[in-house]
């Protein structure tokens, strides 16, 4: 997957991460969003059976979008860890948030609901993993 | 794809009774629902079982996944009223123009969330089935901790039933009472005074007939895993695992077990 050209226009800076470095930590506060320009990122969630990889993202995927779009708070729901060397593009969160806020109420409701469901489904899956 | 030119249907409010199906997995559907009151359960079917993946309450949206995926795929899960519900129905035409005008980046983010949610739901279903199997292989052990482990899978009931050992004459009807039931097994109590000369031991298979709704007999075959004397005199409790059930009866059981 390549990075969508419109998405490239939102990038304000590039950040590099070495293998296994933590990009986002579960439970921390923050709502900035990255797009992966190069490399892979593992999304991990804490469970009673240890850390569980719930997704592996690659070029063109977003990292950290859940905290931005959910309505409740901006606590990170999962950790993002570099899987090999990674180059990320930090997105212009002011512009992104403005555009998001400008969406019709029903659209916003629809998408934030989707994110909320995702958060709950992830939590449920994580809760079910024991040992 | 829905035509957006012309009249956009108005918002409609619909009422559903407890256990009503709102959306059926596998169907093509375009409507989006907002829960106004009541609770809606989201279920995914797997191997003949319905696994609940979410509960949605007032203010939450049902059916948005098909819309975000472009209405090209079928419904990925069923939605069922868990109690009497009032839902507002949105025709997707109301949202389609706005969705199309949305910046690509927001649509891409929504698409990524959608993909992950489908995967998480699959994981929940897989884990649910695995846990259920695990529980059944430990029927005896788990029966003591039922409250902790079986909230969802095992329904506590008090159902009259008749049964007979599989090798006994077909017209034999021994009375029993089903105390709990899941998709994999059941617990039953029997009065020893009503067993005539029959002796039950673990390993025996029984034909059991009961009904979940009046006038609809459900038949099953189950094997006794454990047996113990009941608290009251002259009664025994049986722990059993289902060994056979016709698809229709299995479906009835599935609906019966719906929370």
C-alpha cells in the first residue's frame, strides 16, 4: 500500500524510530496521529496473558487515530511499537481536527461510534486472552 | 448503490420487542440505526453458534459497518433487541453525499478502523468457541465455579423434561428437570423414586425431550459425565454433554440461550 497523495499534504514532520522502540504507549494521553511512510508498526495491547499483538500496520496505515476520533478522552487504547526501522509522518492535528469537527453531526457520530466499537472489541478480545 | 438524487427518505422511528432481529448477518442492508432507548446485542455466527460481540445502548449506532464499507458487502453481524428498543432509522442517502465530500484522510482512517474491528470480532468469536470447548472438557470442575465462568454460556433454567436411556424401550418416559443448559451440555435433576429399576451411571446416553416454548418439543441426546446425590433426599444431579441434536433443535436452543 502506498501513501495517499492527499494524506502526504497533512504531514508536518518526519520521525524515525529504530526497531522495537515504543512509538505510542498504551494508557498515555495524546491525540496526535501518524501515517507510516516506511516500515512496519505492531499494535500491542496489554492482557492478563501478556502483551498481545492485535495488528501489524504498514505503509499508508495510520497510527494513533483512535484517540483522535473517539469522543470520550484521548487515552491511548493500545501501544504502537516499531517492527524494524520505521519512518512516520506526523500529521497536522489542528487541520485534521478542524476538518473532523466540520463534518455533519451524523457522520461524526457514525465514525466515532465505529471507533468506540473498535475499542470495545479490542478490549473484549484482550480480556478473553488468559495465560 | 443508493441514488442520492431526488427524495431522501425521512428519518423513521421503529420499535422492537425483546429478542427481535433487527439486522441479519449475511443479508444485504443499507439502513443505519441509532439506538434511542433499550439495548441491542451484536452477534456473529460461527459453527452454528451465535457469539455476542457487543452490546449497544442509547446514542450508539447499529449497522454503520456496511455503510462505511461502501454497501458492497453483506452485513457482517446480526443485531438483536436485548430488551424492548426504540431505534431511529437513517436512510444512507442522507449521509452518502456528506460521506463522499469528506476528506480522503478521514475516510481512510474509518476504513482502517473497520478492518480492525472485523478482525477483533473474529478473534472474540474464536476465543469464545475455544473457551466453551475448554469448559465442557472440565464439566465437573467448572460446575462448582459456574457463577464465575458460565454467565454467558450456561443458562440457569427449570425445565420439565422426559428422558430414557438410549437402549431402553421407545415408549419409556422418565421425568426429570433440566437445571441449566448450554450449547454443549446440560445439568438435570432426577427423583430416584421415579426411575423404576433403571440405574444411571456416567457414560450412559440418554434421549431427552423438553420444550423451550410451549408446544414445540426439542429433542437431544446427551451423555452422563458425572452424577451426584442431590441436597434433597432421593434426588440425583446429572452433568451431561450433548452428543446429538438435530439442526432445527440446535437452532431453537441457540435462540433460547440468547441473553
